[in-house]
C-alpha cells in the first residue's frame, strides 16, 4: 500500500501550531514546549509560509548568540529553505526529502496555503502501523488457508531469546 501525506493529515487532524515571523524567540520556545512539538511553521503578515522554527534552529541560535538570543525573533532563527509537501505526495518521497535536507518537519501546502505539518515521528508511526497490518494480513493469509505451508504455533507461551521450545 502506497501511503500519502493526506493519510497522515487525516490521522493528525488539521490543526497546525504556527508562530509569527516577529514573535520573540523565547515566546516561540514556550509555544513549542507547551504543545510538546519540535517545530512550527512561521507565517508572515499575509498568512503565507515564510519559514520553519525548529528545536535544532533554536539550539543553533543559542550556540551563536548565548544570552543575547533573547533579543531574537522567529525570523532570525527560522529555516527559510525547507522542503514542503502537498497532500498527494508519497510518504516515501517526503521521507527522502527529510533525509537529504536533514529536516524533521515538512510543511504541507495546498494551493499555496498551509494545511498541515508532517514530522519524522508521523512518518515512523504510519510506517510501523502499515508494517504491523501487513504482517497480520500475511499471517492470516498463510494460517487461514487450507493450503497453508505454515501452521500457527500451538504453544504461544513467551520464551526468552535462544530458549528452545519443549
């Protein structure tokens, strides 16, 4: 099954925590912490996406500015050249963009408007769920058929790695 960005957005919902370009960086950090998120799209005065502030960007700014970091705004630490996605993009393509750009968050745009945010955690969660579902379907197929080459185990008690079955 080929998954697309809209599958993740359907699970997450359409709420996106955003910040403004002129928001003080301490306020942005508070927003990220309050919502337990690692990044937030930055919107300009026209509600258009202008960047993305991430924990990584904040840490980098702290290493460069020290205590003076408190004088910075979101626009001073945001990434401007981050990958974006559309709802129809494949999860595989988005994962590749994240890997090559070393970004953990990708804003999702539809007709130029921000409609979501996909994180690497969202992708891992969806991939794990898909893998579990596929494994279960394969097991059901193999063990549920009259022509099964593999029979389900009769002893389902847990064992330690390397422990032999009685």
